[in-house]
């Protein structure tokens, strides 16, 4: 594995690859990331993984400070997977130019995490734009776990770059909790409860989708029930279309989206 820390080295290494797969990450690697890397390795002749915890996409400084980092373990995982390139830049390398103020969310996109995490997706689109200017990937592999992120990046990239974003399925642990670097911050009990919440919502989505009369008031009841039973604070619990993320009227394919705080840790998922 070639480790690249600056743009000069990166250019030299990947310039000639016409079938490059790119897996952007913030490290704290787990089986979710590993599945993306394996999909890339299957589909592309070379795979580049980036590890960069982008300060500009954190709307909360404390959240940035406590974001789980485990670079030693990340290296181990990437060597084992025989990844071709690891790009691990410093902030000074990435932010030679100031933040791109032109990147703004449309009103329609200020929903879910776009509504509750002010500036988050602007930071995400900005960093992806910086990466894609220097990484001419054929495919970019991203997880459906972060569905709104994937949706926004896909739409942004489509208009500006040749790279194609590929949706990858959400990987869950044996308790059905979606893997996330943030799970490392959970206590054993919180981890267990988060699994119960996932299991509950998976079942709920299935039973709801079978109902003839789909009633939104049920969703409010479910929200209250979960908040009370597990002592969590739910930021949003919404049925939205997968194609345009509009509130679902159940005529198109839809998913159930959730963001909640368990203790002070914010988790998101969709079913
Ligand atoms: P992150 O390191 O959290 O920024 O995530 C990097 C990439 O891994 C993103 O495309 C995520 O959607 C994806 N990812 C994170 N968790 C999972 C998961 N449990 N299953 C599949 N993909 C995931």
C-alpha cells in the first residue's frame, strides 16, 4: 500500500489510472468501510482510500474533538485488505484555498440532517469537491447508511465531474445496529439499546408497509414510545422517498429515516 500525504505525491501515483475506485472515509474503520473497499476492489483495477476528519463538516467543535480516531488499527485493516493507495492529508494540504462559500444547500435539501446540522453538508460537499479536483476516480463508493449525504454528493458530482457514485448497502452488527465509527463511543448498555431500536424500526417498517391505511399519526406514537422506553431524544423520524427525499405519500419507494441522541451521541439510520 502506498501512503500519500500530499497532492504532489497523489498526482504522481494515480495520474495514469483510468479505472480508479475511491472510498472516502474519516477513519475509525469498521466492517461498513471494509465492505465499501471490497466492492471497489472487485470493480476497479486500483483502489484509493482516504482518511480525513474534515473539521469543516462538524457543526459542533466538541463533536469534532471526540470523533473516534484509531489510525493504527486503520493501517492494519488497509494493509490486510491490500488497498493500493491511502491518502491521508493534513488540513493545511487540503485547505490551501479557503472554504468555498458558493456551495449552498437548496431550500429543499434543508431537511433531516441538512436542517439539524447547520453547515454540515456544505462542509461535506466542499471537501468532496476538493478531493475530486485532485482524485480523478472512475467510481466513488459510498454507504447508504448516510443516505442523505450520498444523495446530495451524487447530485452534486453528476453536474460537475465524470466520476460516478455507487450506492453500497448498510452493514449491521448481529444486533442489527448499523456500524458507525460513533458506535465506539457507546457504553455496552447504550450499544445494546441502540440495537433494540434498530430491530424495532426494521419490524415497524415491514408491518407499516403492509398496512392499507398508512397513517402518519402512528409515527408520532412510535417516536414517543421510543423516546420514553429508551430515554433517547429523536431529532427526526420520517418516511421519505428514496428518489427525491420528499416526504413520502407511499406511492414511490420510500425509507424510514431517523436521527437520535442516545446519551450525547448522535446516531442516524434508515430502513
Ligand atoms: P465515514 O468514515 O463515517 O465518513 O464513512 C465513510 C463511508 O463509509 C461513507 O460512505 C459511509 O456512508 C460509509 N459507511 C459508514 N458506515 C457504514 C455502514 N454501516 N455500512 C455501509 N457503509 C457505511
